[in-house]
C-alpha cells in the first residue's frame, strides 16, 4: 500500500506541467525572435557551439527534480504494518473523591484553591511521570463509577481527570470501600504485574469504616497496594455552594470540613502503601518513589504504525538530477560532434 502523510501537497505537482509549458513557450518565442535576425540555418552556423538537444534535457532534469522534491515533502509511505511492542510497567488505578467536601479550600484560607483542583494538579503531574505503565480512573462519592478502564492512553486519562466535577454527582457521601472494590476488579489477571490503588480523598464523613477496612484487606490479599493522597487542611473550612456556602439543614449553620489525616494514614498503612499530603512539597516524589517499589512485568501492546518512509528516495533522485543539470552545459560536446548517427559522411 502506497500513501502520503500530506496528500494535499501533491497539488503542487501541477507546477511541473505549468513550468514545462512555460519552457515550450519560451523556446517558441526565442525562435520567433531569431527569425527576425535572419534565416535560422544561417544563424545556426554563427553559433556552432550551441546544442539543440541539451536545453530540453536540462529542463527535463529540472522538472523531474521539482516533482521529486514535492513528492518528498508530501512524505510518501510504503504501507502499514502491525507492530507489537513489549514494555515493562505496572498498573495503577486512581480513585478520586468527588464528594461536596472536595469543593472546599485545600488550605486554611477559605478563599484558597479547592481540594479538587489540588488533586487534579498532583495527579496530572503523576500521570506525566508514568512510563510504560497502565492507568485507570475511578470517581466516587456515595457510589463509585469507572471513568476510564486501565489503559496506557494517558491523554484520555488526563482529559477525564479534568472533567471530574463534584457538583455534578447526585448521590453524595464518601464510599471509599466501593471505590477500592471497583478498583481491584479493574486490574488485569497478571499476577506478576505490580498493582496499586491511589486514593485521593479528604477522608471525611466516612460512614462505613468497617467496609473500608475489609475492602483494603481484600485489595492486599489480591496483591494490590493502596496509597492515599490526602487533600485539605486539618483546620475546618466552609464548603462553597452556588456563590455562597453550604448550610446544614438541621442546624442552619455553615457546613465545615477538615482533612481526616488519621483515617487516611490508617488506610494507607493497612494497604501496605504510603500516605502523603497533597500540599507537601515532596508529596509527588514520595508517591512516585513508592510506586517504583512495585514489581514491573512485561505488558504486550499492539499498535498500527506507518513504516517504510520513502521520502529519502525522492530527495536523492532530486539531488542526482540537480547535480546532472549543473554539469550539463548548453554547448555541444566536442567528441560527440564527430560522430554521425543518422547519415553517412559524403566521400
């Protein structure tokens, strides 16, 4: 199969016949002008060194070179083949807390950046560091949902990550147990492959702590490490809502939320992982270092790619034609002039 990366550039090939016609017109105009000075056969005798055949040959070489250059810029391909690449890596499922408390400030300042924005920033940087690894994305509040299955498509993972919005989640809560169970079921069956769940949460208003404990133990039993990234401050702050703040229906007071670091640390410890605070300067490095302890295994992926780049062939053809054109002068070749091809010499 023969194709081009930039087929639109092939329209420039129309320049080749255009320049050819321009050359024919120029040669015709030259003959017309020569006739004004006298008979062509007499004028030819006054220019014995001028070759009649070299100018057409030179323009032919130039037009071939032009066509080859255009074809090279269009980037010709020789076909498509199925390439299989084997990479060493791990599998990581990121579970992001999308409860309303994630809309609160990530710092002591109520006007500071919200926890969800902080979580997205650190996770996007983490995804950028994943090399040959596979990543999945789960969002949870009252229930857990798979946003993207385990994949090596980092672009899609970051796109879905940035689309998470707690205000769009109808069923609120902090069901970490459901998120862990769903993450465990998302991994492949490869037992030689290191696997990790990264929980992004403020660990607040957790109703079923016993369910979380069982989910973490089940994850460890299945060879999955559970790491926790805490977002928020231990200082309670209000939760914004519709330009104001969230109000408790029972007390009429603003709802305040704070990071529960004790619970987050307990989950990480039980999950044989690490707990980091997203606001810490070395949080990303610590998390990256922890993931590097996991066993990497071969993961085979099949990709379709263009191969047999042919532009170099046309570049070389153009180069040869231009070099030949440089050394091909307009005057006759003296030793060829002594050879008669089409008529006998008179005795």
